[in-house]
């Protein structure tokens, strides 16, 4: 997995609550069998007009959002379907960090599996970031630092965030979780020996 | 004395292989949990198998994994090849992956094929006390049996394939008590929609819900599955119901449940799977099931629901500025005006099916409404059984004739218009009465407008051509 230590990049604000994974990547794009190539389909129904051209109203299509790599958005981002295609699409598009007051459970875990940092800030802090992004002319930049667990800009904004140490270490070092678990093979095998396991392949 | 434990704690604790991370009070770190049953479908698994292959890793316990095709399979004529090339490639990829790794697969023409959350329980693969995972958020369905069952991402699918374990932060628990006996015409779907409406679509984030109370005890397994299925729509990690006589009666003689003495032993083990008196849930909520009216959604998430007797709400009355904004957006998308009565709202399409309401009891409920009546002119209504077994049983009972004679389409099993990955989709602007679980923008087709409701309500809507209160429709 790609490590995440610190990242500085342009911000795009998507001030909406409860953005679900059906919006992040609609179902017609889930038929690929690769992990890559989802970027062009990110937010498809919002991003493009029916004639296929970019919808100028949509936040990501604003000139100041060109090349954005930090998404600031509303609460409960990533709710709905468990599709990991959602973080793949966000990452493929170029996002490295997501900032919101809260994330849906499965989505949060999926981001961590892909080196895409989900940052939970207070509602007021997120509102302030959205204000700053919308007020800026020519693009607004943020620094997201997982080592120090801070989010800051050059105009005085600074906030701290939490992340459990297991996930943080995985992201900081870009560790392979499967490899980490496989090192515990002896423990897993002992667990299997000492329990009465339910029969899955039955007597049919 | 033993500390009283919740149902969740009992299942969780018996599956912890070891703990990971800091292990401090503030930062306990996740647990490595053993997985008893891993279910796999074609959409969220190809990248996981590919990952294993690239790393030169093996499937650790192929006999604990079961695969089926459901999400993008056609529900029309099964003798024809899948017309959509990319969908065909995805199905073929699962077939190849299963064969290469020794995983049992229910392919398109298998008699046990069906939606992953329908076939697990009906084959008896799903059993009380298990930890069950699947790359699908509605894995919460299996919690109806007193299993701890939750959806995972594709990277985690790969992790489970390789290690038979999953790394999980310990969730908190919330008791949801449905007291009282629901009135005639009130279904499990109404109970769960009422809960989501009450606590919101993120109201249970970080929690496992344990459903208790008279109304839950009185439900069939199908009804309990409907409720656990939609736990995820309140943001919950999982939903659970303690196994009881109803559970055991459902499981007895299923193809994959134990027989004879082994069955007796299993039942006695399963009988201890209930929250001890005095066990603490971190939160609890009580809903009077006896007071509920049929629920329908009017907006673009499952919490945007109301009694069928109510009107489309006015965004001006919303509790907060954020709600006002999302209500306004939702009404615009749904093409609804505040104050319009929900009853009488015209529909173009009706969808009966999905892992929420595609089981035999759901079809029986709906058929009661359809029998001897006709689908309203201009309405297209389809019935998509949740599995081949459900379809066969329905045909044995003659439900298919009730539906087809009334003008419903009788189709082959799959997810179908629940998410519209195959050709079953809404056209832009079409309004649909649906028994599925998500009314998100575009979920059933770009520009399509979904109203969620129970099977009987959806069938009645097909006959009347509009949303109706099923209570005025029940035959004696
Ligand atoms: S029926 Fe719908 S919700 Fe259920 S597994 Fe299929 S797509 Fe998902």
C-alpha cells in the first residue's frame, strides 16, 4: 500500500451531507475487474451533463478546483454500499486526503486500505475550511500531516485530529495488512484447533 | 459471579484470535477476528483474487467460503448468453477464480443460485453464533440468526481469503426494542423504516444493533432478516436478533445444517446466545410497534420516510439548515411539492424483490394483494425472486400465476432493479414503488425516483397505479 505521511495540496469543497457511494461511483462502472481506471467516472452523475460535457455547476469542475487533492465535505461521507470502488475512484482522480465531520464505517476502513487518508475534524472546523475554500481566489491549499495529526493552512488555520494507532502506523509505513496478519499464522492455527467449529459444508 | 454479557459480546469474544495495536484504554486497537463463513459475489471480489495471485498467496480455508453470482446477472431468459460484455467478463472471472481456488460456486444455472443474502440463510450456511462477512454492506441480514455479520471492502475480502480473519475495531451496542404487536398490514419493513426515520441514516454509526421486544419475537425469520438487512441504512455495523424457537425451526433440515445428535448439540449451544439479564447496551431505544402505520419514503435516503397517511414535508419545517438544504434537494430530485398527500401519488413502475424483500414470505404477502386483480394500465410491475429456491417454492404454491395473471412480470433471481447493474433499470423521471433498501439518487437508474415500502404496499401500488394505504386493502 502507498504510505501517507504528509500531503500539501489544493482543496475542493463539496458542502453536502450524506454523500453515498452510489454518487461517488455509480453502479454502471462497477463491472471493471481492475482496481484502477475509475477516476474519470468519479461523481459521474453530478460531474457530467446528459450530453456528456462537464457540468460547470459541479464543484469539482470549478477552475479553482483543478488538480485538487484534498476533499472537504459534509458529515456521513461514503454511506451506503460497501464498494471499495469509491475510494479507488477518489484516489484515481487524484485525491490523497478527505476531510469531513464524520465518515461511514466501511468507507472509512476502505480508504485506509488504499493510502487515502480520511480525516475527521469538528463540524465547526470543517465549516471554517469550507468558508476559506469558497472565499479564496485562484485555489486554496491545505497541509495534512499524519505524523503530527494536524491540518493547517498558511493563513492561521490549524486543527488536530485522531486516528487509532494501528491504522495510523499502517498508513505511515504503507504496510501490507495481509502480510502483518500472516505473521500470526501460529496463533490462528491454534485458535482453529481449540474451538468447536460450526459445520459449513454440511450433509446435503 | 459472571459479568452479564450481551449477545454481541458473546459472539465477539468467542472469535477474537488476538488483539492488535496499542491495547491501551483510550486506544484499545482492533481485534483479529476469526471468520466462520465468507460469502463472495462477482462485483466486489475480482480485485481481491487478483491481489492474492500477484502476491503469490493462497486461499487459506476455501471450504469456509461460498460464492454466487447475483449483482449483474440478467433476470430474463437464462438460456441466452449475458449480453453485456463487461458483466459477462465479471461473471466469468468469478467462475474462474472459484475453480482455481477450490471455492464452492453457485453459477447462473445452479439450482441454488440467488442473491447472496438470500441463499446463505435458506441453505443453512448462516448459523447462530457465527462471524460472517461478505464484500457487501447488506451482510447485516445474517444477523437475524444471532450471527455477527457485516459488510467489508474488497481489500478486506482479500485479507479474509488469505487469512480467514478480519481486523475489526470493536463496535458499541445499541438495543432497539420494538414493543407491542403491530396492526394488520404492518410489516417488518415498516418497523425498520420507522427506526431509520427516527434515528437517521448515520444514527447507528459505530454500533451493532440488537433488536428485541415482543414485535421482534413475533416475527418470522424472513421478517427478522428484512430488519437486520436494513440496519446498515441507519449506519450500523450489524444488526442481531437472539436465536429462539423460530430460528431453530427455520434452520432444521436445511441442506447445510447439522443432523441428528449434532443438531441437538448445536441447538443447545445456540440457546445460550442471548443477552444476559442486566447486560449493558451503550444505548437503547424503544419503539411502539403497535402504533405504527405503513411507511413509505418520499426522499433520497431511507430516513426520509413518512406514514402513508402523511403529506410530503415542507423543507421550511426541517429541524436544521442542513436538513432544509437536503430536503429541498431531495424534493427537487423526486419532483414532489410540499403538502402533496403521499397516498395517491402516481407510479410508473413497481419492483418486488431484493435481499430485503425477495423471500418467499414477501412474495406471499404481495401475491395476496395481486390475486384476482390487475396491474393498473400504464404501470410496469416486475417480481424478481431472491433465489432459485424462492422461485421454485413460489411456483409450487402457484404465486407466479397470481402475479402473471394480474399482469406482473415473473423473472429470474438476482439483484435486478435494486441497483440496476443489469438491464432492469428505471428510465429518467420514472417513479417506482420498490421493496428494495435504497432510494439514493440514481440507485435504480439515472433520474429514477424510488419510494421504498413493504411488499404488500408495493403490490397494492401496482394494482392501483399509485401509493395506497394497504390497511384499507386487506381482504378478510
Ligand atoms: S439485492 Fe440490492 S442490496 Fe441486496 S445484495 Fe443485491 S444489490 Fe445489494
